[in-house]
């Protein structure tokens, strides 16, 4: 459409020409300006030469006829007939004498002059002289005839006619024409060659630049064309190379920037998805694919609802795109699996709205910590409240008169003392834990003999185990190193770790149960394991047993008099010593806690 | 293809996939409510089913509207046909998810019963089948669709094992009968959901290749 407008505004010639290759354009121009005038010259010149030749012949015939008129005058036919041949030789032209009736009475080149004279006689009859040019039956050539009325004719001869062949003139004209055609043909051939050569010279570099431009368009930025020419085409090639270089550098800059942006977005912890107004995904980083479970490589160019199949996200984006003036929006969303997300959506700047950017935060861990904190607060208050309420109740009972009841007040006082003791233990445990966690407690690290620590621990707990009819025993390692198994630890911390673990084991192992303490050295680590044949811990509870106040069976634990902090303290102490603790358990089979401590100072 | 048809098809695709998203979500929540004995979550699934039914009707109306207005042919026609069928499958899935949620509610009132060991595997398989069947629809991926069809055998195997385990548990103690029956029917619902996912995958093969592989094992195995 637009092209046709340009064409109509341009001169017709260049429009028509511009449809052909340059070679044909040049050839056509040469033909128009060289060959055509030559041909015209040949045609016009030939005609002109023929006219001039005929004119000369006519003049000659005219003078001869006038001369003949003199000779014919006053002679009779017989005399004339006798002289005709000599006159012909003298004169040159053929001579004929014609009677008044137009019949040839005598002719120089024929013995039986019988033919009728022709149009020239008719013209001569009308005026003085008649001229025609026609094919002569006698000589079989083109001939010019000139007839003249004889002045004062007395004899039978009314007209004299002279004739000359014009073949010579025609031969000359033909020669000239041949010459012209020959020259024209040679020139045309030369023009063809010249056009081809020029076209080649002009077209080759243009072709090269065209190919170069095509290569650049196809993505080969920085493509160069080589031309040694110094003219405009050479300059064009130079300009092309410059452009190509600039393009290459700009594209590489763009590419670099894009890569950088991609790397930045890709290494983000948050998931990022950008969509346009039609909800086509423009960009998505790997993290977004991970969080929303889609393949990033397949996502770009697809609609958001095809990529992300979570209704809350769809609704959020739809709301945002239909009312962008609301600006960024947040969505708290319990996503797939066990994950929680905060999705922040913001419109892309522009009006009408051009799209939106979604940023996804994985807040699973945060939510978990929040829950742990809430549970902790609830637990602490609960743990503190239970003994206190007993103390308050007992105290109130005593106040309201029981203090005088000698028989029973002892029981109330005893309960107050027990609960106060429990409260005290709880607070001591919490302080211990807080100190270990805060890292404010100073430990005196030293080489501790694990064997001795284990045996001391068993010594301390043997009484209670025996009371519950349990077997508590130490199982020494199969191969004892020369100087025993040692750990790099604070001796008190190690004692507390073992006490807490054994205390737990005794609590949660039924009568007739078995509790074993194993220890050995492995990979320059000292390992102590407390195994019991207790009630065990369900698998999904295992990761949480080291949390503060976490209890697998809440009612039972409290009945056992635990604070819910024992394992938490074990974990934090072991970590403070540069080691760790892990747990394995099977419901109904038993539990084993494994404490790993370094054997040398790890700093 | 006319612009209007293209736009209507786009909208249909969006509505269908949003329905699919809701159904997937309901499925996840119902299974989670079963495993965690979470009555609130089960309630949520049961409440959400009404909206899914409304959405299903909407998608069906859209399909019929496009058929009547544009009279599509070839791939467009197959797309509408597939959308109609997938729509129905999704609705059935949502109903089954609701049934599972009801079982979960009931189970929560009963004494705790150990979840069969293979239930987790069966759950994972089923949800991934649902997911992959819808993925194959989005990406018009007949190969993925055929993979989904083959996964169904594995789910059936899990189902058999779980039922055997439940029967053994019921035999061992009579007061386990009630919770085990609930679990039994939840498992069967799950198995049915996997069947519906298979149906969707078969619809996708039809959509992409124009070949009906349902009830035709030979066509199923073809062009792997």
C-alpha cells in the first residue's frame, strides 16, 4: 500500500526502470542513446542520398531530352530511326520516339518498338515534361523515364523519351544502409559488454553489502564487507561496516546487561514472575518455578493460568490488572505441599496497565518459627502456672483454717514444697538453656575421659532404675584405645548431657526394660549412645523433640515430672561443645540418642 | 481462525485451567486433612465444592456457546470436545475429593489408626498423575499423557496392597473395623481420582493426535 504511494510520486521512467536489474537498466539506456540515433541516421541518410541521386539523374535526363528535342526537330522518322543507335552511344540514356497516339515508333535498344508509352507520356501530354520511375520490362532494372513533347512536331514523332537505370543509386544507398546497420550492431555489442561490465562493477559491491545486511539481520552482528573501492560504493561499504560494528557492540552490551539482570533475578531467594496485560508470562526466575512447581524454560510466552495452576495467584493478578490504581497487593497463601507464601504483586508502570510483577516469598520457615514461639510462650506460661496454682491453692487452704489442722497441714506444706521445688528446677533449666543458647556461659574445656563420665552417670541413676526394675548398664567399646575414649568437653556439660538422657530413658522405659550406654571413638569423634527399650517416638515427632517444651505425649510427660527442657538443653550443650546430637526411634521398640563430641580442640 | 473464536478459546482455556487449579487444590487439601486429621481443612474442601460445581457449569456453557456460535472444525473442534470431557472429569474429581474430606472428618472422630504404609506413595502418585495430565493438556504433550496412562497401573497396585493391609488390620481387631472402613473408602476414592486423571490424559491424546485410545490397548502402546 504505502509502496504504491511512493511509486506514484516518482517519475515514470525511474519507476519502470527500477523494476529491472541494473544490468538491463544500463543496457536499455545505451540502446536508447547510442543505437537508436545510429539507426535513425542510417534510415534518414539513406533516403536523403537516394533522393539526391534521383534528382541528379532527372536533371541529366532533362538536359538530354532538351538536346534531343533540338535534334529531332525537322527530321523525318526514317532519318531518326537511322541515327538512334549512334545517338544512344553519344548520349548515354536509352532513347525512344513516341507518336501522338502514345505508341513507341522507334527505340534505341529494341528493334521492334511496339510497346505503348506510359504515364510519363500522359504527364507530358498535359504539360511539357513527364517523369516516372518504374521497373523496365526491357532491361529488367528500375529505370527513370522522362518524356518531352517535341516542339513544332512535324513528323509522326510527337514525344521523345529518355531513360536511365537508377540501380547504381540504389546500390549506393544499400551500401550506406549496410554500413549503418553494421555500425549499429557493433555499437550494440560493445554497449552490451560495457553495460555488463559497468553493472558488474556497480552491482557486485552492492550485492556484497546486501548480503552483509542480510547476515546482520539474521543475527551475525559485526559482519564485515570488504571493498577496495574508493568511490561512493566504497564509502557505503565503510559506513556499513561502522554500523555493523556499532550494532555488534550495542547488542553485546544489551546481551551483557540482560545476562546480568537474569543472573541477579535468578540468584534471588524470592520467586519473580512478570506478566503482560494479557497475562502472558514475560519472565520467570528459577526460584519462582521451584516454588510454584512449573518448568521455567516452558513458561515464557505462555499464559499465566497455563503455567501456574493456583487459583489464589490467578485471582490476585486478575484483580490487579483490572484495577491497577490499587497498586501493590499482598497475598498470604498456604500454598502447595506444606509451604506458605507471601505473594506481592505490583503493576508495571504505564497506562493502560502493561502488566504485573509477582514476587513470591517462601515464608514457611518464618511461619514455623512463629508457631514455635507461640507454642513456647504458651508452654512457658502453662509450665509456670501449673505448680503455682497448686501452691496458691494449698496456701489458700492453709490460710482459710487448715493451718490449724495439725493432721493435714503437713500434706499441704509438703505439696507446696514439691511444687516450689519443681518451679525452681524449671527456672534453673530455663536459665541454663538461655545461658547456653546465648553463649554467655563459659565452659572449661578439657580432655574428659568418657568412660569415667558414663560410669559416674550410671552410678547416679542406678538407684532409680532399680526402683523401676530396669536394667541400666554400660557397654564398653569392643576395642578400647590405649588411653581410653576421650572427648574435648566441659566435664560438667558432659555430665549434664548424660544425666538428662539417662533420666529421660528411665522415665519413658517401662518396668523390666533395658537401658544401655554405649561409647566409642570414631573419626576423631567421641560418641556416646543411650539406648532404651522404651515406648519410642513416632517418626513425624522426631524432628521436634529437641524443641523447648515439646512433648510427644503432653499428659504423660508432666506426670513424669519433666520440664520439657531436658532434650533442648542436651542439644544446646552438645552444640556448644562443638558436637551434636541425633535421635532414632521406633514406636514400641525403643529410642536411641546419639551424642557426638569432638576428641580434640576444634576451636 | 477468526479473532473472536481465538479470544473465546483463550477464555475457555483460562476458565478450564482455573477450574483445574481449584480441583487440584481441593484434592491436596482433602488428602492433607485425611493425613493430619484436620477437620477444619476438610470442612474447607466440602464448602469449596459448590463453587467448583458452578465453575463446571460455566465452562460447559462456554463450550456449547463456542460450538453454536463459531461451528469450529478440526483441531478447534477437538479442543472443545476435549474441554467438555476434561471439564466433566474435573468435576468428578472434585466430588471425590469432597468424599475424601468427608471420610477425613469421620476418621477424626474415631480412635487413631495407623495410616497404611503405601498410602503416602499412592497419594503422591495420584496427585502427580493429576498434575501431569493437566500439564500434558497445557503443553499438548501426548507423550506425557501416555506416561500418565501407564502410571495408573502402579496406583492400582498400591490400592490392592492397602486394601489387603486394611483387611488384615480389621481381622486382627474388631474395633478397627470402623476407621479402616473409612480409610478403605478414602483409598478407593483416591484410586478413582487416578482413573479420572487417566481419562484426562486419554482426552489429551485424542486432542493432539485425533486418535481415541480409550479401551484400545493397541492404540495406547502406539507411537511411544
